[in-house]
């Protein structure tokens, strides 16, 4: 296994996307080449702001380029999750003077970075798959130039979150998700249910432990997760949910995976009740596998990983309030 992993995080930055970025920015195994932004959780410009806030929290403002990508899904109007995430960063603000996105479009950046070292770049896609599908359409070599594509999305024959059938990232841009699974990438999928709900929820005792760390990052975590925690509790989830940081952690530390299997994954675009539903076929329906789906992780080790990350003593260049 190489010592460091070159990666791009493609994100709709709000709540756990911020924690995923922290992993990309601070884990010594991660060589974060760029952050690419896609329409998803909250208003696009808010997401961009949240990404800069996170770079600042990590003490790495100005060190990693932020590229703006697709501002709406391929075919449908954008639908967000502001009811879940608020502004996605708990109302945190800072002076954003000079926090300018890179002028290169996110899709071009993805294509270029993958082509620079074919087969080496990992892409962690933790929002709707609009940028990834667009990059694959723009450059037919992109699919093979990307080493591995880690996707947070879908449920493995489990319940959705935005509808009974669909997980948010696939629901927002089902056409993009369908295209990505048909494209021929080496894909690893981190599903919402049952995996995230069973193994990547931090309950109150864990949240108290994190708050007690008393670092700038633990304060940041508590603040950006607060709105989502309130929403999660209102729908019967006993804590904060961490699908995006889990996806990043599993790329960087594959030993956290305790069970995975090959599946054929496809995404519903036409259903009346099932828009964005992920059909994950487990090998008995005569379909060629196109993805590895994570089924079980070492949950205590994942929590320890995030706690350890948040214990890092960073020096944010700008005050945040
Ligand atoms: C996914 O949707 C978003 O709300 C989260 O950031 C995560 O990527 C979970 O369904
Ligand atoms: Ca996300």
C-alpha cells in the first residue's frame, strides 16, 4: 500500500462533508489535491463558504484549491436539504476576504488531475454525482484515469432518507448516479442504510467525549453538526450521522472495513415512488458486478479515528464565530 493517497474530494459541503474534508486535510495518509464543489445539501454559495470555513478550521486556508462545479443536477432542478442541515456550518462565519475559488471549473480539474497520473488518483464523491458524470462525459479516459471512485450514496436494500426509497445524493441527481455506475469506474460504495445508520452514528456520550477534547476542531465539529443532530433526533436517529467522513476514512484506512461484497448497482430514474432508489443486486440475478459495497466496518475504530482527528491542535488563521 502506498504511504500517501492522492485524492480529490467532491462535496456538497455541509455538516459531515466538513468532517470528511478535515480527514482529507489532516490525515497524514491523505494528499488532498483539490476540493471540488457540486450542488447538493444547501445553497451552492453557502457550500463554498463552508468549504473555506473548514480549510480554516484545519489551519490550511490557501493550501488546497477549491473548484466550483455543477450548480444544478444534469436534468432536474436542484433540491437541497436545508431542513436537515440549516446553512451546513451551524451559523459559523469568518472574514472571507481573499478566499477565492480556483478559476478552473471542477469538472476540468477532475479530468486534469486524473490524467496527470493515470490510475493513481482516488476520487471521494460525497455529494450528488453530477460533476463525476460530467467529467466522464467530457473525457472518455477519465473513467480509467481515476484509480478508485469512493461513492457515498444509496441504501443497500435498506431504507432511504429523503424518501422511503431513496438516499439524498442519488435522489438529487439520479441520472448522474445511473451514468456513473454504468461508466466502468472502479467503485466502492458506502451506503446510508444499513451501514451508516448502524455503524456511523455518534450518540450523546460520544458527542460529549468529542466536546470535552476542547480543541478548535472539536468546537467546530459540535457547531457544524448541531442542526443535523436536531433533525436526526426528530426522525428517530440517536445521534449525529457520518456517512461522508466514513467514506473518506475507508479510502485512507481500508483496514476499517470488516465486510464488503461485489454487487451490481443501478439507480432508478423513472419510478413514480422510487426516484433515486439504488438497486444493489448481490450476485444472484445474472448481473455483472460493477461495484464493491461496504457492508460492515469496525465501528469503534472509526469513532476512535474521528475523535483522534478532532484532537489535532490546529491553528485557524482567521477567527470564526
Ligand atoms: C448524504 O446526503 C447528505 O445530506 C450528506 O452530506 C451525505 O452525503 C446522506 O444521504
Ligand atoms: Ca455530502
